[in-house]
C-alpha cells in the first residue's frame, strides 16, 4: 500500500520541530552578545539551553518523521548550521572576547585553528558514521570553553587545549552519540544527564564552584573519551577478524 500523504497536522508538527532546531541560532547569537558584554557565566547558561535543544531535537524529528513529512526542508543541514554556530563559532568568540586567548596575532591564529578544523569536519560526508558516531573530535568547543572559564585557564593552557583538540578532529576516533548508542546506552545517557545537571550546578556556584563537583564532571568527560576510544578499537578489531 503506498504511503499516504502527510496530513496538515503532521506537517505542522514537523515544521514545529524544525523551528525548535532553528532556535539554536537565537541561543548562539545571545551567547555572542553575552560574550561582548563580558558575561561569561550568562553565555554558558545560554549555551546550556542550546545543548538541551540539540540533544532533544533529533528524537523529536524521528518521532514526527520530519524527513518524510517535510522532505523539502533539509533538517540535517539546518542542524549543522545551528551546531557550527553554537558549538564552534560562539564559544571561540567567547574565549577571544574575554581574554582567554593570547593577545595579538598569536591569539587570532589560535582562534582561527578550531574554526577551520571544524569547518573541515562539518563538510565531511562521513562526519557522522553509519553506526551513529562522530568521526573525529565532534567540535565540542562549547565544552572546552566551559572548562576554560570554570578552571580559569591561562591563555597559554587555553591555546594548547584548542590546538590539541583541533588536531583530534583529524584523528579517526569514533566518538559516541549517547542517544543513538546500541550498547551501554542507558548508562551513558544517565551519566550525560548528570553531567548536564553538574554543568548547571557549577554555573550557579560561579565564580567559585565546588571543586569536587568540577572533578566529577571531568570524570564524565574522561568516561566519554575513553569509551569512545575503546569502542573504536573494538570496531577496528572486528573488521580485521577473518571470516570463517
């Protein structure tokens, strides 16, 4: 039986999901405004909203079948535009504007490196793999900026962090997509939610957050990274096991 045309209600629901995703440009803009005003904590609060939107719009898109219902709108392209603004451009502006990068031309060069690296990554057809993971460091510059501000890193340490993770964009580690994982999904999603809660609690305590809470949030980052490395190595090993 052929697929029935989408009803007007289904189209409205799909359009609402796209609008929900598109609010990310608002959060990205407000984050930049807060950076220009010197309000780092406010900028990070705004980015938390952007993360929540980004973490939930995919599930909504699948629930309301937006790809089939509104095929004229490329939700993936919209998501990439929003993600580049909120996860890459706005956080780098924040670090530059608030003096976390070296002064002068060196700082400008350091700021441009992650912008270019992420531009490359976002343009790759295989940036998101068939098994729903991210190939290479998935441009979580908002997370990097969060810890730079929370730990009040020096411009030198910040520059090292930006260069290191820019290089990691090109290292073919399969970084986990928590909501699309097939194994350890419940554990990882639970830890991800707890990390978001810790993010908010840390911001409530700024400029002097509880150090134990900061360490616990960093442990989740370590869990995410090393589990991604482990899963990558396991996939590589399976590919090299000869078939019977």
